[in-house]
């Protein structure tokens, strides 16, 4: 089985947000897709480790902010590389507005959806939330950011000066962090995005 086939799947990128009792949180996903047109239904899969997962499960409501090609790496760092379990991601973040009681990100996004959960499916690592669209709007005409666009244009690219030519290092495929050394320890966790050693690739610079 060639796991690299997974890289051929195409995705958009989104901030999924939810709120309960004044506590707001959001996380980055690549899993929002339209599932039906009549009624308008979409699905989002959220990792159970994410605090947003629990908020969505408890409230049955979430928003999807569609990330555009104007989204900067700071936005991914803010919503994707830290946990709402120990950080209030909206405490020092002002680029959002409240719609229907849910945060909608207004920076680096081009559209949003407000969703009501109608069904859930336990998928192991993730829960699939099946939701009806309560409201949606377009914010601007900037193209949506795909996962491929993120890798090519948004995440930091490895710099040549990071290591001498010919040196073998391990590069995080999620955020671009360089681990100096070879091999990379099995239990290594990326200090920037918290992804495991299995998401690193061995590269010769
Ligand atoms: Fe990383």
C-alpha cells in the first residue's frame, strides 16, 4: 500500500469555530465539503483531540470560515498550532465578527457558513458532523486556499542557509520546520505545529 496516494486528494482549508457560555474557539481543518443540495447539507470532520470538537458536540452549532489565498502563516499558527484547551484563541484576536452567536473569521477568508448539526458519525480519530446550513455569505472574491496552495505558498519554505549543501535533515511537511539530525526520533513532536515524526520527510539540502 502506497500511503503517498493520500497526497493526491485535494482539499480546501477552513477555520471551524464554535462557542459555548461565552467561550469561543476555532481550529483549522481541511474537511468541509458539501454533501447534499436539497436540503443544503455539508459535513465537517474534526479530530477528537481538538477543543473545538467538544464545543461542537455540546452545542450542535459551528461556523466555517473559508480560508483564502490571502491567509497568512500567522493565521494557521494561531488557529492550527495551539490548543484551545490551554489557550483562549480569541482573547488577543480581533479579526472576526459574531454571526448567529458564532465567530466568523474576517481576515484571510472569503466566505462563511453557519451550521446546525443534524447527525454525527464516530470515525475513530475524528467525528463527522453532518450539518444543515442555517446561513452563509460571501466576504470577497479572493480565491480559496487549497491544501496544495498552503504547502506551496503560505507555509515557510526551507531556507538554503538552514543547513550546508548535502546535509541530511528532516522537514516537517505541515509547517516546514527543520529537524537537524538523522534519523529523526520516532517520538519527535514538531515544536511549531505539534505534528509527529511521521509527518516529517527526509531531505538532502
Ligand atoms: Fe511542523
